[in-house]
């Protein structure tokens, strides 16, 4: 009888300890943001949490998808992977933070999707734009424009004042998905 009580007590203590440790981590929430650009939908899905002492959300996974609205087919996008777990973090964190995004059609009828990203730092390379073609292919980033004529020309065309705005949104303005 004493052995059963001791075993039950140990199991109860282990269970309570595990619950207490799990309670120390903030809950992960599935989040999403969507931007409609004519026949393209740009969607962000992420698993994020609110870290004490840090402004904004910290995400452990983040997926950008470019979808053909008519067929629902995903054309392209990008999956952002978390860095290794740092001391003091509750989870491994994705460094890239999505911000504003827009879609543009140039006078030459080229269409582009541009997303703004940052890593939270205060440096020249800490904020950048990534540009996708209309078929969802990542052409490159503004950090690469010195290396790639294609990226430089695409960004110039997308930001041209004569380009038609097909849609604009703040993709960092993510919300909790309905469960």
C-alpha cells in the first residue's frame, strides 16, 4: 500500500512539475494575413507568440504564399526558417519580419509583388525589399540589386510612379485565426 501511495505521489509530482514548466512558455498561436492583388492572393501564415519585454510578436515559423485566386493553386512563395534557440528565448525565432507589401503593374504590363522585410536591427542591410514575378518566383532582394541587373530593373519598374497599384497591405498586421 505504501509503495502505491509513493508511486502515485511521484507521478502526481512529475505531472505537476511538467505542467508548471509548460506554463512558463507563452502559447503559440496560428496567425495569418492576406493581401488581394487582382487575380493573385498573397498570404502569410505563421506560428507566433508574445514574448515578455519584447515589442511585437516572435514567430517560430512563417510562410509566404502567392496563390492564383481563380484556381487556388499556390504559385510560389517562401518559407522562413527559425534560427537556433537562443538563451532566454522561449522558442527558436524567425529573424525576418514581414512588413508592407504591394503589387504593381508597369506601363509595359509586367506585374510584380514586392514585400518589405526587416530583421529588427538598425543598419543598412537590416531592412530590404524582396520582389516576386507574377508567377510567384522570387527574383531577388534589394540587397542584391548591385549584383543582379534583373532585380534592380524589376524593383525600379515596380516603384515607378507610372506603375499601377494592384493592391497594398501591411503583412505584419497578422490576426489570430479562428479555431
